[in-house]
C-alpha cells in the first residue's frame, strides 16, 4: 500500500484450520482459497507412496525415508508426524518465503499438528477451529460420506469427539451452520489479522513521515 510515497507492506500469516472430520473443513478451505488470491495451501512432504489421482507437488511432495530423515536432521521441517508407518511434515523454506513476500498460507491439519506449528511459528500463526452445528449434523454428514458400517461411523464419531476437545486452544471458533456464512467469517478473520500492527512492515517509518510534517 502506498500512502504519500511511503510503503506499508505486511508479513504474511499462517492460517490453521482444524475440525473433526465431517464438519465441512475441506469445502471451506477450497472456497476460501478460491476467494482469496493471496492465500495458498501448504504442501507437505511425505514418505508414503503416491495414490492414484494424486499429483506430485500438489497433494504432497513424495520423498524417500532417507530424504525425510535428512530434512529432519537439517531442521528443514516446521513440524512432522508419524501416521500409520509413514512420516508427514511441513517444509519450512516455502512457508518462510511466502510470509516474507506478504503471502498467506493455509494449513489443513489436526490439533496435534496445530499445536506443533504454534510452538514453531507463534507470531505468524492464526488458528481457527471449525465446529459442526450439532452432533446430529456431524453424524448425518459422516453417514452420508460413504456407505460405512455402523461400527465405522461410531469410530469416526469417537474420533470427532476427541478432536473437538481441543477447541479452546484455537484463536477463533466458527460454527459451520452454512458454508457461505462460514466463508464470510473466515474472510473477516483474515482481513482483521492482516491489519495487525505486528505484521505490518514500514508502519513505523510511515508514522514518522506523518509526524515530521505535523
Ligand atoms: P493421508 O495419507 O491420508 O493423505 O494423510 C494421513 C494423515 O496425515 C492425515 O491425518 C493428515 O492430516 C496427516 N498429515 C498430512 N500432512 C501432514 C503434515 O505435514 N503434518 C502433520 N502433522 N500431519 C500431516
């Protein structure tokens, strides 16, 4: 932004979205990315094999266990986790590059990943927890998703109950009653967080420039 010749820029932010599965987070993330040109999705590295339909560099960056270990040893990962024998991690360099350019990064991760990211990148992080409007709505969405056995649905409900426990650790909470309304709320959060004093570069010089002329 240019005001009287002085530039006010901003450092990007890391937007973390977490929710129990079935609360509509994936749809919200997709719509938010489409509506916000300066927001991009973080692409994780993983040691798991590529699945049909996945694309290198889009869904994940697929690397060997040795390459993953090397990244861990060099401190190239902001956080990582072991999930069913495979390792997944968030590469540090692309995040840092984006933040410096004033671009924002979206992370679709669970509460454990969010907790680790919070420790690694405190000042840059904005976290949002997505809640379903009710237990019944969540159950309906989980049942609609696939023709699963009642046991599988029950297990997913238990998983949801575990994830929901962590809502208080987040900066913001959105009750996803209607998708468009939730997208509006997410965009309001982004708009306000982008204006935070601590993220705005050149603000001191800008104010000094005004003061000099007063
Ligand atoms: P999938 O193999 O089905 O794509 O993912 C398995 C799990 O790994 C999911 O729960 C997903 O959220 C998690 N995951 C994917 N990328 C990362 C990452 O960079 N960090 C962490 N902590 N978990 C991840």
